[in-house]
C-alpha cells in the first residue's frame, strides 16, 4: 500500500508540473480516453517522459528507468492497492537497484 501511495503522489506531482507549465495544453490530456486511446491516465512513464521533455531534462537512465517501468506496470494494473498484489519474494542479500 505504501508503494501505491508513493505512485499516487508521483502521479499528482508530475501532472501538477505539466499543468503549471501550460494548463491549456495539458489539461485535456490528464485523463485516459479509451475511445481515442490517448491521455495520461495513471501512466507514470508517459508523465515522467513528458515532464523531462517539457522542462529540458535528460531522459532517465538505466536502473531508475527500470524501477519506474516496474512500478508503473504494477500501479496501472492496480496491483499495489490494499495488498491486492501477490507477496513479493525479495532476496535481502542483494543490494537495491541504484546507479541513477
């Protein structure tokens, strides 16, 4: 559940940055439309990529991009809500992903 809240916060923050940059351009893109298959919805990868582009940042590299991709996959499928995901099997002897 903590990861779900982290992702929600990140989603809101990234959307706020885009709206701050150009409200009229990004407001129509916030919600996903199944009819046109466009819009951000809960897609953290698209939001982060557009924020990077709009604010002139370099794209994410390596492990950071991989971690966001994994989180995005779980978040967009609603697998982080209320323990709806299967328990994670973690090898605590391995160091966490870093190098970003």
